[in-house]
């Protein structure tokens, strides 16, 4: 096998790994409201959105922004970190903390 073929194969593998990792990240960070929703019950969707907005308003502003961007605007942690000038680890910590608060609030 020539050096060209070896490098080509290795680049292909790297590309595949990157795509695979991106799919895994997207699967974990799915949006709450999909534009292709099959449920056309406007009232139920509206009530849910109002409830979520109420829950988000109870969070600190930074946490609310991060959760909103991750789950309502369908952004990745990396994209949010870049936009807010934070590290991805900081976004992840905020996300975990805010989800814990939301969980406690939602479960009363």
C-alpha cells in the first residue's frame, strides 16, 4: 500500500470518527420542540411552552440562556460556549446544574 493510500485511509477514519461523535452529541442534546412534531394540538403545545418559559424564568440569567440555547434553539455545547465566550466545560457544568434545579422545581 502506498503512502498516499495510507494517508487517505487514515483521513477517512478520522472524518468518520468526527461525524460519529457529532451524531452522538446531537442525540444527547436534542431540542425540546422539534419543528417536525406530529402532535398538532396547539393548546397542549402552547401550555407546555408557557410552563417551560416559567421554569426558565426561575433560573439565573446565565443558566436560563444556556438551557434555552441548548434545548430550545438546538445548539451544541460547543456553539453555545463560542457564542457566550465560555469554555465548553463551563457550559456543561451550567447545563448540569440548571437541569438539576429544573428537575427539583418541576417535581415540586
